[in-house]
C-alpha cells in the first residue's frame, strides 16, 4: 500500500517534470533600424523585442514589427503566426507562417526560421506579393512545419538590411507610391510659386 503510494507519487512527479521541461524560445532580429517587435500570445504582449521562452507549448502566437500604423493584432502590417509544440502524434508538432491576408500587408521584409531543431527551415517575404505568405485563408502550402521537440523560432525583420519592401515596377503599390511622391513634389512647387507671387505682389505694394 505504502509502496504503491510511493510509486504513484514518483510517477506524478516525473510526468509533471516532463510537461514542465517543454519550452520554446522566440527571438527577434530586427535589422530595419526602426520599429518595435511585438510578440502577442493569449491576447497580451509578452515581448517588445527581447527573447521570450514559454513553459510548455507556445500556442496561437503572432509577431510583427510595430512601425507606427500596425493595430494590436498586426492589422496593416505583416504578421508571423505560430504554434510551437512538441509533437504528440505524427505531424502535429510546430507550424509557422507569414500572413498578408487583408487587412495585413507587408510593412517591412519579414521572415522566420527555426532553431534548436529544423535549423534554418523557414520562409521570408521581401515583396508585397511574395509567394511565401498567406493571401487567402486556403493558402495552406505556405505553412512551415517542424516535428522537433523544444524548437525555437527566430523572427527577422529586414533580414537583408533594407527597410522598405522591394516591389516590381509594375505593381500598383509602387505606382501609387510614385504618384504620392509626384503629388507631394507638385504641392511643394505650388507652395513655392504661391510664396513667390505673394512676395512679388507685396513688393509691388512697396513705394
Ligand atoms: C512592452 O512595452 C509597453 C510599452 O512601453 C510596456 O507597457 C509593456 O510592459 C512592455 N511589455 C513587455 C513584455 O516588456
């Protein structure tokens, strides 16, 4: 009787230790020279850029680089979505992806890769229309899985140093940006000529 109790106690202790020993570290590498990484798990910010280590699985987390216009759940910005967990059945370990499903959009080049298992396996998105991100909820092929225990996740912003997503000249976003620039230049020109004409008319009034 006492022996059974002892074994039962030991079993509970070991099972508890095994559950507690699962952990996943999420790390940021921000080469953009701006912005604040945001890591959100369970509806609250658990990191502003420093390493975060979960006790047990890290389920349904998102991360993005707050560059000014991102809302709490990363709306207007690119998000990395992940569930990190030790596989308890074949194929049900960790899964990570980049989402650009509207209202998400690429604010800075964004990528991720696993470490401490599945090293270097991941995805990167450097253009607003990259093929490594979700644009529709059924783009499941962009999900990157890992079946290693206690795998970590490195999330990179501007992995090649450039702060604005590069974009082919044919893309509407690029053209829109050119138009905005042109409009801003015209506005500057207009205000200058207004200033000149004001200046001229006031000098005309001088005796
Ligand atoms: C993140 O930054 C905000 C604003 O400065 C602060 O209130 C919060 O405590 C920080 N969170 C963490 C997990 O460091």
